[in-house]
């Protein structure tokens, strides 16, 4: 399913399944379904062609036609899903027609359909399709031109022609880029150097690149600045380069010159010259592949500066990557005031408070700051007017030429997305401002709504790829754990676990979502109504997001077609205002976020949601899930993390959830009466309290891939100690297990752990080992993430050898607690291509920094995190220096050092080592305690 074609992407495979699957359909009915599928495929192609054209260039009648086709696809899929759930029956039921399907939804859910009813339904659908096809011909939909290009004024031009005195906050990034560009060691003196500046639209990449050009061009024989932009004309770009290189020679280029001749001319001109090149606003890889043909350096130390919003493009280009950061608070304030007042000091005191609110929403993005300041400059200087503007940021409700200009720039990023990513991005418009959105929750909801189509990998992996692509394109902001030494994150070894939306992006996608009639949001009812085109002002709501308790009843009363709701997301106190769940018979996604005021009565009708695939109940305050949850026959994801209760009891009906793929919780207990043998689809169990009964049942789950166990000894338990329970748990673990996380809030030894599944990919624990784990062995060829805690263990060379021989290990966290009985010796990590062949992340948390790296050790290590006691280390190893060999880690680009106690000598020595590293890795160094 995507924004271009409605439910077609998921509907068409289901129609094919109906024909070949075991649904006992008569031959005549199958033929009718095949004909229906054929018609829908034709319409899908037409929809995609229409979607290629910018919406403002489409005829209104064509928009209406496209809307009707998409709406029909939703209705057909709802009918098909219902039938596939209930199947064919032989008992007489009421006459069935597609048109009346929703009016009799209750009866259809209770009874099976007959071949005759399906025949009538298909006839009704075909009748509607024929009517739509007639309109398709009448409106000449097939004559819509493909992707017309309209010349527009580049809104980024203003940034290129700013006076140096007008630029704010550019000094730091400019100086750093000058240092990287002009720093030439002996190995790179004759080489071309490329630096890509990557960042969010409106962050000032073009302005920065132009400032660099102005500052450095005198040091080069020649220079040029070209913008590639969204729809590049390569021939025009090459002509522009030649004119800038020598205007006298190339100002009258023959229009018949082909691209290869233009490339030859550029190569010839640059042959014996050192050139400073700026290739601005690069969107895709393909244009660069052509442009770089002309930029052959010939060992003259030329420099190329690339600007792009897409990190993947920068990685393809190669060279150094500089991620441009937002402005600081002080620089944001200066830029803001310069646009409105003569100086920073001229701001009235009564406006300073609301100014800080506005700047927080602008998030240090110069484009957002300038746009908002320009808007405020047209309004009275009073706090009431400024507060209105503040509230409008991120709501999509403010309309002005300044906002339109900003949206034009940001809309380019949206236009460049493929259809499936547009759909995923617009789905984020349902979240409130400043919401931290978990990556796993987002991906699961995309899967449940059919936004993910597998592309050679699992739905989960494909969804994560979509998430990463939106991060790479700077459309969503990645959120990582603040503590780099976080021992047990749910993401087990992955830094980015969530995302946030910048307010200006949220404002844009709210507008776009309103234009498409994609998501209806309670807090935006008036803005949504004004923003939605007449085409999409429909009484049908497919996706509803409730952010607060105001106007919810009015919104629901205004729209009578909640019966067709597919997604319901409720945040905060709005949970108390949701109508009876029994109204939402075709709901696929139900998310109740921060629903502490919810009680079990609010969920009493949840068992009526037969098509529900995703259920998230965040912040529950009751201790038992309703027994009726077991009736959710289509449920694939159950997420009850963030509960306020100490533990939640699973209902006895839990074992009836045959399609459940994953259960995520903080702490759940499985009663003795629960059996899992029929849960053939279950692959992920997180937060299960480990008991002998639970482990016995888990052992029956042959498809289980992810298991997180909570190991604790409750006083009333008859289980015995952890040394008895843990081996029992591991013996019962399914052989296909990929991820094993052991959590224990008590002091718990894991020495009894003798083996782990051979295909394990991730192992993390917060219990401890008093001997080095015997099961760590190269035979674990799939292990990529390993976190172990050692208590009073002397780490020896053969221990490191075992770790070094793990062929797939990319993340290693080694926590050494206490003082070993024998003196810990200094261990040297030697240079070896075969040792730690894949390791990119190393995290060491210990009293003594007992490791030293030789040059060429851990050749792929990119991120290093070390926490230790510096003076204690020197005293133990009887040395006066703070040399750990960090400079010998040749791929290093990020270093975090946390000293137990303040030690300026160690901090200075480490800072110098990292600063002298040829990769110029980022460094975060701090101390935990004062001496």
C-alpha cells in the first residue's frame, strides 16, 4: 500500500491468493476474480502515472478519479480480508452485495460467505470499476504527461549571495572544513581531495560551500560553483562549468556540442591546473557518475566540495563526510534578532520568553529561523501575535509567502522519495510534536498497514531499510541512547533506536497529508480542513490520530464513516475519550500511547477487532490483560512496554493468538495454564519472566528468533536458584534462536551457562561471569553482538584470542568489575588482518585500562568507548604516560572516553592523540567524579 495507489500493492497479491489458495471457490468465481485483478492492475498503472505528476499540475477531475480508485481499493481489501478470515460456508445468510458490505459488517464477521455471495460482490465491484473506467476515458487520465518539468526560481539563491557580515554561526564549520581540505600530509600531497557536506534541507549547506569558495579560491588556479539540483540538465551544468573557468573562451558555446565534447573541454582546461570545485545540491548518484568524468585531477591537489541531503550519496561519492549541525542557541538568537531588530539588544523584554519557545521549535535550522523571523517582521510586536505564530509552527496551519518559500525547499526532499517512502514519511504526521518515535514500533505499524513490500528480505529488514533511508535523506532525526555504556538497550547493540521529526518537517508532512486525505488529526481539525484539497474533503476517515481531549467528540460526530477506520493512534489523555472499539471493524493498527488513565473497561470490545494486526498499549496501569485479547485472530504484534505495574499477567487465552509474531513487554508472567504449542508464527518474545513452565512452553516455539528473559528469584517461588534455572532455560531454547538477552535485577552468576545456540547472532546480559565464558568460541560464526560482564576475572591473552577469532563480531562490550585476584597484565592487541575482522564498535568499561593497540590492530574499528580510572591504571602498570595506542586504530572516527576521576594530564594526552589522528575522529571526553 502506498500514497500513489492506495491498497493496490497489498490487494492484488491477495486476489491471486484467493484464486490459487484453499478457499473452495467455484471455477466461475475464480475467473471473475482473475478478471477483477486484471482491471485493478490496469488502474494501478494509471494511478502511478498520475502520481508522477506534481499535484498542483493535475486537472481537478483527474485528482477526483485517482481518489475514487484508491478509496475503492481500500474497500475491496477490507472485504477480501474479511472473507479470507472467515472463509466459505454453507449455511444460508442474508443476501450479500459489495455495496452493502459495511452496513452488515457484524453479521459477516459472525458468519461465513457462500460462493453465490462472493459472485454478487465481484459483480458489484466490476460494476463500480466499469463506471470508474468510463470516467477514466472521459477525463483522459491516460493522456496525463509523465513528470513535466516546470522552471522555477531556485529558492536557495539567497543563501549564495549573502554578505559575509550577514552570515551567522558559519565560522566554526567553515574553519573545520578549511582544516580538512587544506591539511595535506605526505601521503596525500598530490591527490584529489573530496569533502561532502551532508545535512537537512535549509541547514545552510549551500551558504557554507559558497563561503568556503570565497575564502579559498585565491589559493587555486581556478574555481567553479555549480548546482546540480533535483532535475539536473547535465549538458547545462557542463556549459556552466566552462563559462566559470574561462568566460571569454566559452561564453558562446556551440549549442551542438555533445556531453562528451564538453567533458573533453573541461578535462583539457584542468589538465595542468589546481581547481577548487563546488558541486552543490547533489540528489542522486547518477549525475555524479557523469560529472566526475570531467574532474580528473592529474595530481594537482584539486579539491571538490559536495553538498547533499542524502548521506548515501555522500558515501557513494567517497572522501571525507562532514555532517553539518544546527546552529547553537546563541547563534540562533543572533540570526533571529538580526531579521527583526537592528540588534540583539533591541528585543522588548515581553517578547524574550516567546522568542525562546519559537527558537526551540526552529531547532537551529537557519531556514526555519529566517522564515519565522521574516513572518514575525510583518506582524505587530506583541506577545499575543508572536504566541500565535509559535503555536502554528509544526501545525501546518500558517500560510504566508515566507512559509511557502521554506516549504518549497523542503518539498523537494519529499518529491525525490519513491512512492513507498512517501507513504512511510506521511504516516509520521500522526505523531504529536517532539514525540520520540521508536524505530521498531514504526516499522511494525508500517507492516500492519501494508506499507512494506518485501524486496528480497524479510518485512522487518525491509522496514528498517526504509527507516534508515529516511535518516540518510535527513528527513527524520535519529535518536540514540545518551549513555554510550548502556548495558542493555532493547536495540541490543544498535545505537539508533528511535527518531524525531523536526518541527518544520512535521509542518510540511501535515500539509501534504491533509492534501492527500491521508491522516486525520484531532488537534488539527481546523487546519486539516483548511489544508485539505476539496478532492480529499471526504466523510471517510481511514487513519485517525487523537492528540488531546479537546474537540475529539466533535470530530467524531462530524465524520460518520469511522466504520472504515484502518489506523487509530491515541496519545495522552485522549485515551479517555476514544469511542467504543466495536465501531472499528476493519481496524489494523491500534496504538494507545501513555494511556495511564486507561482501565480494562476501555478494552472490553477489543475482541471485535478481527482484522487488528498491531496493538500497542503503552503506560498501562493495570496488571492483567483482558481475556478477550485471545480472540484477535489476525494480531501479529502485541507491545505492552512502558507499563506502570511491576509485572503484567498474560491471559490464559494468550496461546490462541496463532498469528502473533512478536510480544514485547517490560515484565510479563506466563500462568501455568498458558500453552504456546499452537503459536506457530511466534518469533520474538521480550520481557518474559523465566520460570520452568515458561521455558518449557518456549521450547515448543520452533520459529523463535528473539528471546529476552527476566531472571529473578521471587521469595514465594519454588524454582530454586539461578544456577538451576539458567541451564534449564538454555537447554530449552529453540535451535533457530538469533538473539538472546538475559536480564536480572539481582546479583546473579552466569557461570553455569555452558553453551548457547550455535546460530546465535546477539548475546547480551547483565548478570556476571566469574570465569571467562567457555562457550565463546569461533564456532559461533554468526555472532555479531556480544556483551559480557566479568567479576574479578583476570583477562588473559587466550581470552582475547578467542574474541579475535569470532569471524562476524562487529560489536563487543566488555565490562570488567572488581579487582582480579591475580595482577592484571597489560595486553597488546597486535596488528593482524585476521583478528577481529569485522569489529566496528568496541566498548570497554573497567577499573584498569589493560589494553594497548598496535598499529593496524582492529582494522575496521570505527567507534571506541572506554571508561576507566586513569591514575589507578598508571599506578598498577607502573607508568607515567597515558599512551593506549588509540592513534594506531586506522579506521577510527568516533571516540568516547569517560574517566572515573578527574585527571587533566590523561585528558590532555588523549585529546592530543585523537587530534593528531589522520581521520580527525570526533572526541567526547569527560570524568564521572571529582577527585
